């Protein structure tokens, strides 16, 4: 992250409201969001991709690459795809999204796409029910910014049985107040705040 982006992130964090009880503000790259204080967290940096990709995950469960959680938040950040392979952020987001649409087309609960200037915003919620495994509800919030050549993918998931409770207690606070400085600072852009807020319902 360059100096300007670091300063922008610091400035944005300084203006954050007091977090709700049990949460703290988490700064990860250009993204700032509420994280439950007691949740575990891990980060992975992919070194074999054609462009830089990092993954951050947090959950109340103890988890690892070989032991995924059932409930928690994952943030994937893909950078500089156009610079490296001449494929822009919106195309990268589409390439990521399409397999999820194809695989879960019978179980899609909500799908919506909107554009705000140079940013494409996508929300996808679906039921994931592989044979023999516990059914999950998966909610994805995808921001593709062609100007900054960056894609942010926020995924909140929970067992279907406890989805309503977990979405209200954790998913909604986390995703309704997230900020991505290279894409949009929700506190400073009323139109984007209304758009994103609508998509999170």
C-alpha cells in the first residue's frame, strides 16, 4: 500500500464512530470493518496467482486452511489485475462470481448488481447444501473498482439453522458499516451509503 493510501486509511479510521459493544474496528488493507473482539483471525497471501491476492478470515470457531469454519467472515482482495494481465477489476469480479451463480442457481436467495461511477457493487446470497454436509447460507458483497484496479469480496456465512440469529447479531453490523477507502468511503458518500445499505437488506 502506498503512502497516500496509508494516510487515507488512517484518516478514515480516525473518523470512525464508537464500535458497538463486543466489536472493534479492524483495518485490513484499504478495508475497515467491525470485527467481534473475541473472534479468531487468519491471513493468507497467495504467491502463485497472476496478480496479488490476499485473504483474511475471522470466526468465533478455531479454524485453519484444512479446517474451515461454519460461521464467520472472509475478505478476499485482488489487486492490479489489469496491470498484470490486462483484465480489469470488473471482469475479474465477473469471473469470480459466475461459478457461484452456475453452481447454486437453484438455491439463489438474492442477487443484485448496481454501478456507482467506476465501481460495480454486487450482492449474492444463496443456500449451499452439499450432500451429507450441514446446509449453509452464504452472503457475498463484491466491490469491483476499475479505477483502483481492485476487487474486494466480503463473504459472511452461517449454518442455515442459525442464519437469522447470526446475520442479525454479526452479519448486519459488519457489512452495513464497512468502508473501503480505495472504492468508497461510505461515511462521506451519501448516495453510495444508500445504495450499499439497500443491497445489504
